C-alpha cells in the first residue's frame, strides 16, 4: 500500500485551511458567518497599480517567462521603497530579491541556510509557518518565549542560555537561524530600535542568521522601522517585507527579501530551482504600487484600520478580554478572562452561537493559549454587526 512521506506526520493541515472549510459549510447552510479571523486586506490596491496591470496585460509580448530574480523595474522599486521609507540603502541588482510572498521566502531561506538536524529559533507565540516549514525540512525547533509582561519582545537572557547549551561540545546540533517578526504578529507588539540592535548583536556574537519578517510596519504605525537600519545588520540579517498588508495586495503574492549580496545569491540559487518568475504585469504593477504617496498609506494603513479597531475593542470588552491599546498591526490581540477554562471554548461558542469567526491564540504556540485574535480586515458595518451578534448571544 502506498504511504505518504514520513515528513507529513510532523505537521497538520494549516488551521485556517481546515477551519475555513467548516465556515464555508456553515455559510452553505445559510448561517452567514462573519469572519474576523484572516488577515487578508479587503480594500483594493491603488488605482495606478490596477491600471498598470491592465496596461501590461494587454500587451501581446508580456506573457512569457520572466527572470526568477525579478525585473529590474521591480528590484529598483523595492530598493527605492526601502530608501524612501526606512532610509536603508540597498543595491537593486544584488541586495534585494522579489518573492512570491513571505511563506515562499521562509522555504527558500531555510533551504539555503539550514541542514537537516540543525536547530532553528522560533518565537512562541509566532507565525505557525516558521514551525511547520522548518519541521518539513528536517530542522529542529527551539522555541524562545515572547511574553506580555515584556512587551512581546525577546528575552535575551533566555536566548543566551539557549545558545550556550547549543554550543556545548556534546551538543547534537547547533542553531543556525532565528526567526523574528516585528511589528509582531499575532500580538501587535511594536518594533523597537533597541530590540533590533540587540538582535544584530546577538547574531554577530553567536554566528547565526536572524531573519526579521516585517510586513506590518505601515499598519496603524507612524514609525517605520527595519532591522537593516542597524549598522552591521546587513552582514548577518535578512529582512522580509510584503505588499500583502501595506499595499492591499494579498492575492498578488509579491514580497521581497533584503540582505547582503552573498546571502541573496544563496537564496536565489534555491529559488531558481523552484520558481519560474512572476507574471510581468504583476511585477510592473507592483513597482507602480511602491510609488503610493503618504496620503494613500495614511488613509488605507492608518485611518481605516483605526476606525475598525475601535469596534474590535468593543468586541474584546464584551467578551471580558484585556488588551494593550498600544499594539499595532491589522489584528487586535486580547487575553481571555480567568473564568474561561479554554480559549477554544470561547471561540467555538462565538462561532456557533453568534456566527462570528475569531482566532484562538493557541494556534500560534503555547504562549497564546489564553488569547484570542480579531482581524480588522472587514468593513466597519460587518464588525459592528459582529459586535451586536456577540452582545445578544454571549
């Protein structure tokens, strides 16, 4: 009898992949579920972005294979974006690489730097894909804690203890890579210059690569920080950025990877054996989107989400959850009351009785077991309707 590869026993189907099938079935039964779970912006890209896509798509000679490393127009736009908003200088030819989203980047970077049996530092709570892809590729997960009482920043004393154990002579494997994500998802913890400086120093002192996943720096945030702003960071750090959140383009699958030329070349070596480049129309339209002005970003990345956030806070209040009003990003992260034994008791009741889908924090790791996450990616009237349903039911 044919059996699947052993690696499939190490992971489960992605929570949202599984849960959305249940929600789809409930909708088919006429239950009209309001989803406040997925971080998929519901607003369109800028008009000039869509116009450029249509313009290029109508040209008869633009539908062939494109360079894996992206068009020069897109790479230059990405480097320009980093200079304009982060004041980081990147060589468009050698220090920036377009990605088909950050998930693919996680795959490429892990393949480029981590051998089977090597260890990878993963935040708890954190984006589940850091863990699942590492396991699929044979890496060993070493979790480091993020805690509310520390502003969801890394505990560097704990990290030093972890590294000391990894570097002992009798250690079976060593840590090669560290995943970090600021502004943080799911907690909304803010990016901090001091944290970035400590992370760079930690990478230098321990001879590891730190990868900062940075797609949320424009959402409800006036300050745009990058780990690459720290002197020396480019020598030991990689940063992902994505157009999904900041430019309302989640389905377009455009992201970037920035680092030194050698790291980028290693990642490209992997990428070129897996992908065949993105449609030219998407690349040129993405380059156009990087020209969005400050007024566009303020309207879509700050003002709209700020209005929605007020209603999400009311939902948290009704559910008896506590939350940090200073958190940023397109989610609201809240701690459930002590009277609730299990977070899924709450989220399942909200789903099946109030017909509102919110995310239980346990999917992000054990440190999320007492938390829920509400997405701001729904129109205000839908969030208000969700609030009224929860008020009546819960």
